[in-house]
C-alpha cells in the first residue's frame, strides 16, 4: 500500500481543499463496476478534516440533466422503456475509470454539478465491513447494526439500505433522501473519534475493502491516479502476458437478486493441435430464494428476489476465437472491448431456479513449460467459487476474493 500512503496527504487536502463525489453502488443489483448507482454524496476534505455537503437519491440528480444522450445498445435491448442514458445506468464499462469518465461527462451536464477532484464508489459490503469494527451507527432515530434479520436473511444495515433503494413508499425516501451521506458522516465521525487501539482494525478494513473492490478510487490528479492504479485500487481491467479471464455481469432485472444467487465457475485448459490453448468455461447459477412480489403497484414490501435478467460478458485474451456456446437466451457473440475479445449474451434465472452457461474457445497463446492465468474479479462481487483444471493438473475450488 506504499504508493497509496505516499499520496494520501494530497488526497486528504494537505495542500488545499479537495472535493469528492461519493457514489453508492448497490452490489445486490449488480452492474459492470459493481452495482446499480443508488445514491450520491459530496464530501469536502481540507487538512484531513472531512465534511459532508449533502447527498441525495441518484434519480433526483438524473432529473437535473440538461442534455439528453441516446441510450447505448445494451440498455435499449435489455432495459425496457429506457431510451436515454441516465447517470444511474452510466457505469456500463467493467473498467471503473472508463465508466467514471462517462458518468462525469453526464454529471457535468446537470444543473447540480460541482467542481470535483475525483469519484469514490462504495457498496453495501464496505459499509458492513466498517460497521463490524465500529459497532452500531445511529441515524434518523434508528440504530443500524450488522445483526442478521429474518426478513431478508441478511444483516439489518443491508435490509435498511435496500428499503431506501426499493420500497415504494414516498415518505421513506423523503425522510431519508440523504441517508448515504448521513450514514457515511456518522461512520467517519465515529472512526475519527475511535480509540487508537481500533485504528489498525479500521485501516485493515479499509485496505481489505480496496483489495476486494468494494471501494473504488478515481482521481483527477495524475500522480494520485497512477498510484492507486499501481496497487489495483482503481478498478482497471489490466493487460496481461498470459491467459486472462474476467466475467462481467449486469443485472437488468431491477430486483436485488445478487443477494441470493450463488455462482460456480470451472475452467479447463488443454493444448490444441497447433500448440494454442483450448479453453472451456462453465458458469453455474443457483437461485434458492422464493420469489418476492415485485409489482410496481404493490403497497409495501421489498422486491429482493425477482427474475434475474443478466447481460453477461466474458473477457478473454484478444484474438481468441469462439468454438461453441450454450445456455443463453440471446446467442453468444464475439466482440472487442478494452483490448480484449469479449463473448457476450443474455439469459434469465427465476427464483428457485438454476442455469448453466458453457463457452468453448481457443486462446492464441502457446504454452511451453509454464501456464500463466490472471482472473480479475468484478468489483463488489463476493464469494463466487472458481475451479481450474489445466494440462492435467487441478486447482481445487476456491472463492475469488481479490
């Protein structure tokens, strides 16, 4: 973490005030950089002192857009009744920097735009991780905790954040329209006033969240941006001189299905006739939760378990050729993005259902004595199981955490 620590004084406003846009990504409704952008906040930092300048629902910010941009093809195809690109849907690239450039381009056309020095994204898991160190957080007369509750089979803080994002009750959002900013301010106040004995645990929780991509950083200052990219805290999709795999998924269903869906990935690799690598990737989904009432006319209750409508993209080394694929409703096709070959398709999984996708392809790399493979996880994703069988050797299943 040394590169980050070297630029930390600059980030914290040692040489003058810095202003950051903080985005809350709901990882239970998965999007390419980690989650659906639910809310935002503005924080001001000067000489290490942090203050909130307010926060709100992302829909409120979308309503201030002064310019309309036609929605890109994936949104037109898979997100019904949306014809323009909104801020909430602008994180379509799996590369966080690319997505934030798009977000910022739109943000600067809103009537509420502020001059900012960077964009920091966090998810529900980051909030949960910090609270496990800090303890309960009080806001709006409610004590937010990490205790599991039966209503969602999830921690209470997650349930409350989902209520804010989802429940169709006007007073809820009206009363808590700045919930993200208030919660973050309360957490920071509690962290900065914590006894010194807690500091190592807090620092450890923050670093672990960065390593697991539950916290993503983008800065305008070039030196700072280069530093966070160097240690992979910037959510970039990297180039690699060996085999490569990145599975990126977009939940266009509106429900919070990713709270419940389990996923297993198996890769097999063998040498082809011309010395290249023949690969097969199998992705299995299991959705054990019963379906919730997700009607827009419902009087109450949360739409957590709904139909999972997934735009899937599998990033592999550039020049890879697709042999065959199965398991998707929209036929998998090969395109190029971020100097990679991309296999993309679309499928759905219903609650209490399963799905399996298989993709076979050839990688234009030759293996002599050593096979090198880099797997990059999607930001905010947690607990997906990976298994590798390559050239007669097996790597037993492991959770892809970093």
